[in-house]
C-alpha cells in the first residue's frame, strides 16, 4: 500500500520556534503583572541601556524630556533603564517576547512559509544561527535610530523579515517551485528548488518578480510601521527599523549561511550527482 504524503511538510526547527513563541506568550499571560514586567525588563531590548554605558548624559537628557511628558512616562523609562548596565543577551532574547496574541500570531503566520523555505535550504543548525544573527541585526539597526530611547523592543519580526530577505535569494529563479519551497507538498519533489544556486544581487535587480517582491516589502513595511497603531503594551509601536535590519541581513548575509554544496561548481569541475541536504 502506497504511503500517503503529508500536505504540510514544515521543518521541525520552524515548528519548534513557533511553539516556543506561543508557549512563552501563553506563560506570560498566566503570570502576575509584576512578574511579567520583570521578564520584560530583563529580556526586552532597550536601546537606552546600551547608550547609557558610554554616554550617560544623553540618557539624562532623555529622562528630563520624559519628566516633562509626565510622571508615568518618567517612571516607565526609569524602570527599563534599571541600573543602566547593558544586558548583552537582550539583542537576542527580545525576539522571544511579544506584545499580544495578535503580534505573536502574525509573526508565526509569516515565519511558517518563509522560515520553512530557508530552513530546508540551510539545515537546522545553520537556520538557528541565522535566526540569532537576524535578531541581532534588527536590534542593531533599531539602536542606531533610537539611541536615547528607553522604550522596550520585543518581537520576532526581525527574524521573520530575515527569512523573507534570504528567501528572495533562491525562490524566484526559474525552476524554483514556490509552492514547494514554502513548505507545502512532497519535499522529495521539491529538492531542486532548494539545490539551485542563489541569485546574485545583480540577478535580483534583473528579475521582475524578485524586484516586485523587494519593493513591495519595503513599501508595506514602511507604511505598516508608520501607520499601524499600538501593539498593546504601554503604547508600544512597531519597530520597523528592526524589520529592515533583519531583512538586510537575510538578503546580503545569505552567502554566509548557505551550504557550500548548493553553490555552482567551477566550469571545469565534474558534474556529479547533487549531494544531500543537511
């Protein structure tokens, strides 16, 4: 009897990340407010804490501005500034936290298709390192544009954006079946989609579909970031600069994570069978 193929073939590492994001948010929802705030102060990324380490006067000025805005805002800023020491793990751990169920749901919804494509190409270990790198890249870009900001940043959007940027390098060339690449159907019939050489940046500029996706992503991200309302925690707005940081890391840093076996061999190299993916 022929074994039935699964309709969904999402890589385990992507399923695990989704379960982790949902599980953490569910746990936070059960905690008392003071314990949840403690988690945020220790795991959320706060740009001003890092600025305070080398320019405390700048943060003092920011606190003065918060004081004029009201006692509540000053109290919040002081809470997240804490002792002023940078929490070096927060450029990664902030991606594990979300502001609302809508926030975590939206990130997981986009992570499943794009993360599946990238995870199948990179393999589990490379994909996890890639996710960490995109989170850091998102935090860095946000820091450079909000150096005196004491508002916490949370969410996996930089990781999701990174998978979109990485997917852009290999899902639009001829022969890459998009439906298969995004985790649907029989993965054995989609191996060529993951084994093709990546598109160069020049090739992306010449590929109408890839360019349309690239332009749409930047325009939609900007409009969504600027025009969207609060996400539900102390009027937290969308850190769209962090999205751009993750996306650019995925797009330009793609060769750093792409398995060498998937790159084209020299012209004089023997044409052997393609090696298995890891």
